[in-house]
């Protein structure tokens, strides 16, 4: 069954259910109206008969003749004494032969409430009757009329309503068919587009989509895909530029096989190798025989056994020169060794590298998210439309964050100088926090962390969303990365006034020593340098947090928790 037909049947079923509910409601109203009319009519008959009985001595034949003057020819009249014995019934020749009526529902009700009524099947007559009984002293007067419970008969007095509902249903069929077809046409075109994109076929430059919400979403998906392709081409171009740059750069680069045989080296690698070695050699393989490279040799051998060991760097000082040596092991056990002469301007170069690593770290998350969402769409052409919309919205959100993040990071060092102002806009801080936790849910699950959220569902403020995201993302990443396994992370907005939100971000992890608390917000400051290098930290995370908090007119400090772990106390101005 096609999506168009499924959607049409779903909508039609829903509308038909609505029509059924309305018809049932009208039926109930009609039933209530009829019962009210019958109550009034039968009550009048009961009192009229009672007045007749009270005024004169009666006989069954006289009473039967008196009842014939009533307009309802189907009226059933029954007289019952207080013991339940039938004294008279005009529906039979001799009512006294009928069974005792003391247990009839209407008689039981009339005995306690003076008036009793019931809609039931008469075993004596074999028809459905509406009964109304009144207790008058020592006897009961009961009248009844046939009562048809059929829906069509019940609504016969208002046939216009039935025709109107049928007309509405007919219009709904045509309207729902048009809506479902228009809706599924966009999905069908989008499906064809994703199939062609997945197979690598030539895509149309312009695809028509209806001018509605779904059409707009579809056009955005196509636009984002084209942007991604353009970005991919740009990345490939930049890669070629990088290769050419390495050929003329001052960095020594060598790529080796798992057997430590030379695959590719540049001229600077040969030059730096001979500086480090006591003997000149044209073969760069000799570098592994140097005592200074013993640590690199051990790392390479261990990485072949342990897949988690993929990166190593060390500093070698020899012959009055200082070199930074890096080793990267790839999945196929080939590895790369780079040698940089950091003798001159070592500190400046180190800062630049850390800054570059930090930018790469900050950009990786939105790019990976966008690629993940788009890959899910491309690999699953039959994905539920609601899920597709969710992925597209997330991709679009991450794309906007990526654009804003590039601008924010480039201006981070200019905050102190005040050269540029960050753009602020109304945003929901609670949603920002939720987005952070959503983006890191895999890391949370891997580390088996527990997240405690103690803040309102909505926290409106005027601020820069990207920097607010960086605050909670960096704090969360730090807690997950350095806190340890199975920690509890508590994010609380413990106070709020007219101007500020007051937050505490704490965990029960390993924490840090007291002497480091005053320096954790310094740029490139590391509590444990060796551990930070292994994990990949840049030393800029908490510096970004501090500057972002200051930009939002707040303050921040760190303190140790008595039960273990680290807590950050900070405030953020609402406007």
C-alpha cells in the first residue's frame, strides 16, 4: 500500500470517527428529548386516569372506554395495587391474570420515589415500552407507549441532520484525498532525490516542491545537501593544498610501514634525522636505532597490540636544538612521524597549535552531527517523515551553530580588547542545556554517567546562544572526560532573581587539588599535562567558559566538593 493511500485512509478513519461521535451525540440528544416528551405525556395520562378513578366507581369496561378518548391508540394502561397485583390492563382481556408486578423496575422506583420509569421489553406483550408509574395512595397507575431504540428511527424527525452529515463526509473524502496527495507528492520527490544522491546519480538542479511547510522543508534538505557537496569539494581542494604545503613547509614528515620501512619522507625529515643522529645517513629508517627514539619505538610496538594507542608526541633536545616529534598510528598499522624544529619561538608555536586543536575540537561536533543526520536520511530513504523532519531540523540547527561558532571562536581573543561585540538574541537556556546533553548522550552512555537536571523547563534570557552552548558543553565534556566512570553530574539552577540565573555544575568524580582551583580558567593551563595530552585536551575549554560567562555579565568560580568531585558556581544575566 502506497503512502498516499495509507495517509488518506488514516485521515478518513479519523474524520469518520468524528462523524460517528457527532451522530451518536445527536442520537443521545434526540433520545433525551423524546424521553422528556414521553415523561410529560405519560404523566398527564396518569393524573387524568387517577382523577377519573377518584371521582367515581369504575369498572374495567368503563375504564377501557374512557382510555379510548386519549389520542394515543397504542397507550397501555395498568392499575396495580400496593401488593403488586394487577387490577386492570387494557392490553389484555383480563389484566388480573397477569403475573405480580411488584418487582417491575418502574414499580420499585415509584414505591420509593412516588414516580418511576423504565425502558424495557415487556414479556407480557412482547414489545419494547417506555413505562411511567405513579404511586397514588394504595395503588399505582402505570402508562406505557412503544419505544423504538433504533438510531434511524430515533433521528427520523431530523432527517436533515443525517443528510447534512452525509454531505460533510462526502466533502471530507475529496478534501482528504487532495491533502494526502499533495502531501505525499513532496515526499515522493524527496525520496527520489535521496535515492539518486545515495547512488551517486546526476541530480536535478531544480526540483519542484509545493509551496507549503513540507515543500519548504524538502527544499531546505536539497539545499543543505548541495551545500554539503560544495563543502566536500572545498575540503578536497584544501586537502590538496595541504599536501602541497607539506612539501614546502619546514616540518619533517615521514610515513612508514608496519615493518618500519620508509614509504614517504620529505627533505626536512631527512635533514632533521641527520641532526638528531650522530652519523649522517640517507636512509631515514636509521632513526629507530636512536636512543632518543626509544619511547617512540615502544609506543609503536604497544599500539600494534592495543588499538586505543594511536597518538604519541615527545620533545627531544639535542645538539642545541629542540624538536617536537609526533607519531600517529593508523588503522592499518602504518604510522606517521613528524618532526618540527621548535627551538625558535617555541612558546608561540605551542600556543598556536593548541588553539588550532581547540578550534578543530569545537568544529568537529556540529560537522559530525550534520553528517550523521544527513547520512541517516540518505541511507534510509523510507525513513518516517516525522523522523526526517527531526533530522533536518537538527542538521539545520547544527549548521547555524557551526556558522556562529566559527565567528565566536575567531573573536575569543578579542574579547578583552573589545574590538567586536557578540550578537545577542532571545533564547531558552533550558533548551540549550538539553541540546548539549542530547549531543553528548553517547559519551554519557559509554561512561555510564547519571545526569541530574534541576532547572525549570523554560529559562528565557537575552544572550549569545553559541557561547551559552559552549559553557555547558565544555563543562559537560570536562566532567565526562576527567571525572571518571559512573559519575553523577548535577546541573542545577539553584536561584533566580530579576537580573540573574544562578547555576551550579558539579560532579562526584576525581576532582582536582586545591592549588589548581585558581588557575583552571587560564588559557592552556592543564592540571595533569600528560593526561590532558593523552585525552586530547587543549587547555582552552574552561577559558572559553569563563569568557562566555563574563560576556553575559556573570561570574564563575570553581571549588572542590566535600564528597569528592568538582563544582562550578556561576551566574548568567537575563538581559
